C-alpha cells in the first residue's frame, strides 16, 4: 500500500515508468497513447530531448535564486518571448507554479489595481457556472464547479458570484437564435452587475473555451465582445483563464485571438511548460502595471518558487519549440483531422450527443438519449467507465462527470500533443471508438 495520499484512497494508480512522444509506459502492460496530455498539459508529448537539455543546463548553472535577490535569464527571456511584442496590449508576465496560483495572482492583481487607482470599493468577482479556475481557496471560490466547490463552501470567500455559461448544446433555447442567446447572456451579466452595484464589481472571469468541467465548450460568435462591453460599460476588468485552452491548444497561441477581444489579465499554465516543469503565469495589460508602478511601486504578492529558474528554462524551451517547429500550424491541421475523424466515428453514435471543441481540444458528450439529450444516471459513471475501457484499449483520454450542472452529464476530452501526426489521430479515434462501444454498445 502506498504512503501517498493518492486521488483514490482505495486503489493505488499504476506507476508511470517512461514516456516518449505520444507513448506512456506503465510498470505493467503495453504502452498507451497519451491522447489527452494528462489534462491538456503535455503539448509536446513526452521526452523531448531539447527540453530535457534546457532543464539540465539550467539546473547545472543555478537551480534556484530567490526573486527578492535575483532575476534569471530564463525568466527574462520567457517574459520577452511571451509579451515582448505586447500581444493584445499585454506587456508584463508574472510566473508562478500552477494554474491555481496564476488565478490567485490574477484576483490579487485586479484588487490591488483598483486600490491603486482609487476605487477601493471594487471587490466583487463574477464568474460562470460550470467553470473551473483551480483548487486553492480563492480560485475554488471563484470557479463554478459545484461538485468541487460545495464541500468547502463554508470556508470560501463571499466576494464571488456566478452567471450562466455560454453552453449552446445544453442551454440555448430550441427556437433561440445565436444572437438572441448571446443577448440573453449579456443581459444576465448586466443584471448581475446591477444586483451587486456596478461600482463594486472588479472583474468578470471566464475560460474562452471551458475546459474539463463542461468539456471543451466554445462560445458563440459575439459572446465575448458582448461580455467585454458589459465590463467596459461599468469599468470592470475582463480576466480570461487560458490555463487549459491557451498556449496553442486552440490553434492560435491565445484562445482569445479567435474571440474578438483582448483580456485585461490572462492566466496560462498547462501548455506553458508542457508538463516538463510546474509553471503558470499571468499576463497583464501595461496600464494595470503602470498603475502599480505609479502607486505603491510593488505587486503585494509573492511565492518562494515564483519565476523558478528551472521551470522558466523548461517553459522557454517548450515555447521556442512551438514557435520554431511551427507547431500551431500542425495543431490547426491535426485539429481538422481530429474533428473529421470524431464526426466520422461518432457523428451517428446513439450515445454521443455532442462533439465539440477547437484546435486539438475536443470533447464527446455522452447521452442516454440523443433526441431528448437526456444524460445517463450519474451513478453509472459513464465517463469513468469509458476512461477505463480506453486505457484497456491503449489510449488515455480525460474523463469528467457533471457536465451539465456538476452532477448530471458525462464527457471525455481528447487533447493530443501539438506534435501529433495523422496516424496518431487515426489510432486515437479508432481505440476510443472501441472503448465507447465496449461501454455503451
Ligand atoms: C481553466 C483552468 N483554470 C485553472 C486550473 C487550475 O490549474 P492547476 O491544476 O495547475 O492548479 C485548471 C486546471 O485544470 C483549469 O483547467
């Protein structure tokens, strides 16, 4: 019995022994295709020697330097690469060790910004139901994943509230046009601002593509501009959480590039370091940083491991490879192939209600009945069963239940590395097809 407090306390997980490219070898059995990058993390696949060399070299030079005393070249070069050309007006980066830490930093930078510009009353954050922003208490309170949130509700801050997500398959009316649905959601956000007092709202927070909680839910055209307009009308910030959907996963480096908006603050993590090291970051608009510079002169925040040299060196190597190997082009090409293959294999499947996503970030939502979109009973744990069958068939996909409301609904996510080749895509869909048929017939 393991002495680790594993995710399940009843079953110890298999030991992972090695990873090369898309393949992961466990201590027993044949290698499996990593078709989800864990949770959309391993964007280069496993064992890229260039990243390993960068990590080794940084560790040899200096593994750790506290940011009270020093910066390091890897962090400086990573920041230059990310915001040197001020994409969308984002000019500064702040490096942390995870997506949750990035979200905490985004909340605190927002709060401090409003203190610095003389609006201390702004302390309310509006996020969306069926969202996920992390597991630390601030990020958990912000998020709308109620299954994860509810046990801790008594110890979460009360500055967070939630509006509806833009989730067309589940919540757009049968007779409602896209424009009307977007207008309804904008009206709901406006009403929430009014309920809280618009002068009290600090930010609206959303994932451009909802990640694991609802399963690769893209917004309708016009949705993000409409949300941005509500924020602008009331002087609140727009924070976009690209921890899962960002850094190329959607086919563009930033998912917001396809939404017609730019964020005031953006969070990134998984695809930043590709799993080679734990790293996340916030990217912030110049005017926000300028307000702090002119005011107190410091971001009142900090972690022992922020801008960790080895983590930054790994992320720098990963990001250079994405750029130099033109991997975003491959994400777009393989994304089209994946979409077509999923449609071909599951488009008429009696128990696949929706196939959705973008780039190399796709989900299948399972239903008991396609016509009524009725979900399977939650107790049947369909997504878990599909994950187990897929592992047995030799492919890793990421499962989640509670797709609709935190309890009802099942989906799996397919998020292969940006390096995937046509044969990989075909093998992934074939094996997943066998797994789905084994569970659902
Ligand atoms: C959209 C989003 N935000 C934040 C997080 C939290 O990131 P981490 O698990 O690295 O703390 C996640 C993790 O899945 C995520 O998907």
